[in-house]
């Protein structure tokens, strides 16, 4: 039996491909695709045997008829058995049995046709016998070639047995042109051998290319894991097959993976992703489907309903993924975050499960990363509201829905308005006024802060151009705007040119966070604006990364003391001392000082007494629309002489805990 199996393996010419189940099954199926050709071959074989017997009354042809009939009946049964069994599903060993059965029937059939052809041309020679022999041989040779192109060794054996025996007949009984006929037949054999080998290689190559295309459509090339589409199919089948069985989706990725690509390159990033996939696979085992969603994002289907078990697995994954990643001779340190969504309590469709797990992942990252979070419907509602606001913001930008309010800045010595700070405002058509604390971060994340900032610059400069020459306007500049200095510079130049405002009357306010990461670059950018004539203020001084070296190294014109100091100046000697010291240093450096957040008369008097030059806050006025600015400019508050400001009483009476935007 082992000898027969070895002969079969060599005969089908697939020793290099038998271990490839897909290719092997593909080639076995090809044997049974054309049933009609097999039936016609059997019928024609019987007809040839009977015709040969009528020409040469040799019982050999009757024996051949019996062999062909028996083989044909057996092969017909094999075909119908294969079709019937294949519908129910065949295993690898079933395909091998059918393949062997076909192999065992093919060689005797071709040898029988070859022997009949040999007999027809050897004795007695006649035109009819020659024509029948050549016609049968050539016809069956082409048939073998068409059916068994994927089996080169089997095809070579069949062609050699069929055409070779006929050629042998011409050599042993050459007659007229016998050697020529033999040579032509041997040429047919050689040509078929060459073409069959080439065709076999092409079949294998086309199959492998098609399978690679199919593989890439369903699996990730870098990690070998399933891709998102295959993962969707897996989850869909799980839901359809067992709709009552709970499971969880884990959505995870590395924290700050972009920094790895930016600092070490994408090749190193790919190595990290491969190692990440390997660790996840080892941690989850073979029972949990894993997919690479894209980039450094992975999806896991965890067949578990117990929350404690899910949490334990998430924690284990975080530990495994936080171990250093060996890249060349270095180690990359990274952490991961995980979002979890459970079926069916938190979502009932594949799309919703993945979306909600992604939302939970976003929350985990938002809280600093290196942790996991369950999906919370409140988070989803918040995200939907944020997306709604983002969409409406784009419309508001196009429709001019953003506009500035102006808060006056007073000289604490002369009681006159010296400047106004322009503060962005947006009145939503549905939600009403939306705080800048809400829409500014959304605008920064969505990439809309440049457009809003440009609108504020244009409107603020246009308004200030109508004010007295000694009144300036201050506009806040986001760190995101400052990250694109060319765009910001163009917006400032355009606003000044269109409004006709003198550059010295425009004051740009920036926070200390801009000065920390790359102070040299920031200094050069600020200097470009200063060279244009624009002034700069350091906003919220006293918080964050405050350093007196900033006042020396950067070309600021003003310092704005944060309201956390102003608010406690009357109750904290430390706050008063800090403000007094900053004011003294600023005076020596010829810098103006503005105290933000003044809310009481006592604060105003104390600040004036320690020589703070200017003040801003609700004690004087809340931010007002452009139409309200004229009232400040026309009132007696611009006269020198310490007259009580007319808006103080109204502001104090209506003052609430509204933030000072």
C-alpha cells in the first residue's frame, strides 16, 4: 500500500504541493469539473474498440472494450460519489481517496487506448486501421492534456502510453513513412510534456497569486492577524450563531505610538507592532480571535461574560504590552490603553460593539493612558454632542457665527480705558451661548482654531480702528495657532491691512506653555511679529512654568498676572508680596503689568497701592459686544481725576460666578 501511495504521489506530480491543502483541493476539484468530457471519452473509447474489432477481428479489442467499459463505469461512479460527498463537505483524506481513485483509473485507460493503436498499425496494415489509430491517439492525447494539466507526471505517463505505443508500432512496422510518423508522434509527446510542465507551473503560480490576493483581503500582511473585515465576519457569525451568548470586544493600542515612528522611524514602528501582535497572541491563546484594526490598533473578541475576568485579562494585557520592546540594540518603552464593550448589554451589533469599545479606549487615553475603561453611554452622548458642536462650528465659521466681545482694561492710576481684550464668542442656534472653554478645545482638536483665530483678528482689528489712537486691542493666540507661524503671520498682516490699524495697537497674548518646548524657535517667531510693530503680552503669568528668565529673554510688552493671585491679594500676604515683586521687576524691565480677575473695590485699591499699572475684571465690566464699547469710550471714565467708574455698580450687582473668558 505504501508503494502504491508513493507511486500516486509521484504520478500526480505534486510532491512539493501536497502539504498545501488549498492548492491540493483546488487541483483535485479540477479533475471533476467537466463530467461530460469524461463521459464522452468513455463512450468514444468503447466505440474505438468496437471499430477496431470490425477492422481487425482480434479478440484483443473485445478485451479492450471490456476494460474501457469497466473503467468508465468505475470513473462515472467516482464522479457521482465525489459530487454527492462534496456537497456535504469533504476532509483532506477524502480528497486524497478520490484523487487516488482517479489516478488508478487514468493510467489503465490510456494504456488500453495506446495498445489498441499499436495493434492497429502493426498487423495487418490498412488505411482504415491507420486512420483509426492516429485519430484515437491524437484525440485522446489532447483530451488528457485538457483534463490533467495540473498533474504533469500523470499527463506525461498518459501521453507516453497512448502516443508512445503508436510511435513504437510505426517503428516496429515502418512501411511507407513509418519512421516519419514515429518521429512526428514522438514530437507530439515531447511537445505535450513541455507544455504540460509549463502549464502546471502557471496553474500553481496563478493559484498562489490569487490566494495571496485573497489573504491580503482578509489578513494583515505585517502581523499575519485577521484584518478588520475578517474580524467583523467572525463577530457577525458569533452573533448570528449564538445570539444569547455574551462576549466582550477589547479595543487596544499603544500610547504615543506616533512618537516611536517620528523618533526611530517606521521600520522600528513596524517591529514594535509585530512584537505587540506576538505578545497579544501569546496572552490570549488560540481561542480568542485577534485582528489588527490599523496602525497600532488591535481588536480582540473575548468569550467571557464575567466582568472581573474581563478586567483581569485587560490588566494582564496592559502588563504584557508595557514591557520594553527590543529594537536593534535599543529598548523602546511604551504603554497601552484598552477600551471594552460587552455584548449584548452595551451593544448588539458588530459595528456598535467596535465603535463603543473605541469610545472607551478614547476615554482611557484621555485619562492619561496605561489603563483600561468600560464603555459608558454617557461618554457616547458627550461625544455625539461634541461632534454636533464641531459640525455646527464649521457652519458658523462660514456664516460668520463667531464674533468678539470686548472686556476693558483700565489704568489703575488714571481710571481711563487703555485697552480692550477681544474674547471669542459663539451663540449656537440651538444651545444658545457656548462657553469658549467648550468650543476652543474642540476647535483646536478639529483643526478649526486657525479660521476662528483669523476671524477674531479681523473683527478685533476692524473694531479697534474706530477707537481713539491711544486705545489698543489684545487678542489671544492659541498654542495650535502658534504651531503654524506662517499662517498666523499672514492672518495678522491681512487683519492689519484690511482694517488700517496701526500695528503697535495690536497686542497678541500668549501663555507660558509656548515658551517651554522650543524657546529658541518661539523667540524667533515672536521677533518677526515685533519687527512688524505688533506687541506681545505674557498671559496668566504666575501659573504653569513661570520663570523670570522669560521676561528677560523674550520681547514682551506686558505681563498679565493670573487671577489666582489677584483673587487672594486681600487675604494672602504671599499673593500681595508676589504681585509687588513682579511689578517691581517689570518696572525695571520697562514692562507694563495687568492684573486679571479684579472683582472687588478692595482688590482694586490694594493693587493700585502696590503700583500695579492696569486692571481687568468683573469689578469694572464683563465682556461686552462691540456696540457696548462706545459707551466706555464716551463716558467720563476717560477723564483723569479718579471719577468712580459708571459701570462698577451694575457689574457688581449682576456679578455671578461666570468665568472670565
